[in-house]
């Protein structure tokens, strides 16, 4: 075992790959074990399988010089002192955490783990799961320390933020904690120590807070719209020279693979009594319905073509996982004569060229505030729904 080497289980994913790349770029021998052979082949060619700032530049060098090696077999785990587990941790269709996912991923790895290793849990987990994983490994006679060290970076900015944000670390004993410190100190500017349960909750609180924050402004937006007031003018006014509201986000579709799921993990942990979290879900998931409802008040949609601009869940990203643009599309398909869509980054067979979508649509809904839309001069005869206010100073067509 190499005392400094790292292996990342799920290392081809959105969280695993940037971490593996930053490790390899710091000079540490890094291995990726992943079941996605297509992604492995792509990364081995030095190509990033998804958009992540700075990744495309790092990969050719670290793959080329062998600092980053990839495998679809877990035997590579035996080489590493630090094993990072970062596979997805979904909620099921009833919004309950699927706690089996981590054990399913871990069990074929167990024969390749070695005494003295540290298993860094990087997936977001249901509180208490780190303890269960430590017990699971102890029960198999392995002398492996589990350290829960959550990822808190913004997707698309991971390469920078891993190096810029303080890293929360936790473990079940001083040896595991020391190893977690040793793992992260060369990468992050600072480590912050918590107990494992505290660290698990810290991650869920971070995402749930963000989700609730978006819901707050989304509800303000809906209240203003409902009463014919321009929400964006109100937000500008209340933020102007007023430090306590400086960080208020703008309204917009709040989705993606983490915020809702983590809010629901917290709700499940709190016996489904997390009323703020559930209210945030109703509001955020209800925004597409609100938009379609307002359009229906103004138009006979059965006679209109609606263009959806943006399918990714966030700007300048190609990730469509759990994007509310798809819910919007589903709703519009029930109402509109035709629904067209465009995204500059997402791969989707139904995407059409932007010019065609603009030309053939009566109404355009900016679902994702990609730069291409912000910089575009749209024809004056198109109605544009711009909940993000990304076309400002041109303001959204006022509800009638
Ligand atoms: N996406 C984010 O911005 C973000 C941020 C913080 C935390 N997280 C958390 O990180 C975790 C991973 O999220 P992600 O967005 O990277 O997911 P992802 O789907 O992009 O990546 C998961 C990777 O794991 C691989 N994988 C799946 N099962 C495997 C198995 N049994 N063995 C080996 N590899 C396997 C997949 O092929 C994939 O490459 C989740 O718990 C998520 O909540 C995500």
C-alpha cells in the first residue's frame, strides 16, 4: 500500500472526478474505481465526461503522466492509503433515503480493503449512516477508519472550491481524524472538526438552507406576480444599501441532484416533521406549474408555440439531473400547441437550434439563465418569461 495514494470509488462522477483530479494534480498517486466503463474510456482519453471548470485542462496531464489511473475493478483499492466513497445517495420515489445504495457499492469493495486504510465518506448520507458503515467494516474484521468529510462545493466550480473552501472532517477516533486531516490539509485551506453526526447534519443543513432560501424568494416572486407587481423591482429596492438582504438570491427554478434530495433526507431524519423543508418542496416544485398557470391566464395556449430555453438545472452546466425544465416541458406539452426546447450544453434528442426555437415560438420561457440567452437580443414581438431577470434591463412581460 502506498502511504500517500488515494482511490476514489465512484470517481468518474460529478463529485468524485474533480476530487480525484485535484488530488492527482497535487502529486498524489490517485486511482479511480467506477462501474461506468464509458466514462473511464473517455477520461483515459483526457476528456471530461461533463462540464466542470478547469477539469478539461487538468485531465490530459494527470492521465498522461500516470498520476491518475482508472479501473472498473475494485482491486485498485488495495493500493491506496485513503479510499474515498462518493457514489450517489438517492431518495426513493416516496422521498425516503435509499440507504442500501452505499452498502451495495461498498460490498464488492470489502475484499480489497486493507487494515490501516481510511475510508473517507464523501457522499451525502442519511444521518447515522457513517456509524453503520464503521460498524459494518468492524464486523468484517477490518481495521479501517471511517471518516465522514462532506463535499460542499458548487457543481461546475469544484476544482476551484475544493482548494478554496474549509473542509469539514469527522471520524470515530483520533487515528481516523488524524488521517482525514492528513488527507485534506494539502488540498483545502483549512479543516474544521466535527463529530460524525454533526458533520452529517452540517451537510444536510447546508443544502436544506439553500433550498429554503430559494423557496423564500420564489414564493415572494409568486406573491408579487399574482398581484401584478414587478418582483424584480421590489428585490432591487429592498437590497439597495441594505446589508441584511445583501445575499438574497434571485427567484428561479431550484432543482438539481442535491437540494431537494438532501432536504428530504433531513425530513425523513426528523420523522417527516421538517415543515420548512416540505414547504420549500411545495414552492420550488410548484414554480413550473405557476409559470404555466400564469401563461394560461394570458393566452389560449392550445394556439401557441412555447419555447423553453435551458434544460440544464443550472447556468453554464450540462447536468440535466432533476432539472425542473423537464417538468415545465411536461406541463406545457399538455397545454401548448407545440413545445420546443433549446440548451447549449445538454444532450437531448429533442433540442433544436436556438434560432429555430426563437423564430417558431410565440412565447419563450427562460428556464436556465445561460450566458447565451443573457447576451442574446430577442425579437421585440416575442413574449419572454424571464423569472431570473437575466435579460434586465428589459423586464419581464408584466402579467395582465
Ligand atoms: N453533484 C453535486 O454537486 C454534489 C455536491 C455535494 C455532494 N454530492 C453528493 O455526492 C454523491 C455523488 O454525487 P454525484 O453528483 O457525483 O453523482 P454521479 O452520479 O455524478 O457520480 C456517481 C459515480 O459513481 C459511479 N458508481 C455508481 N455505482 C457505483 C458502484 N457500485 N461502484 C463504483 N462506482 C459506482 C457512477 O458510475 C458515477 O460515475 C451524492 O451523495 C451526492 O449527494 C453531490
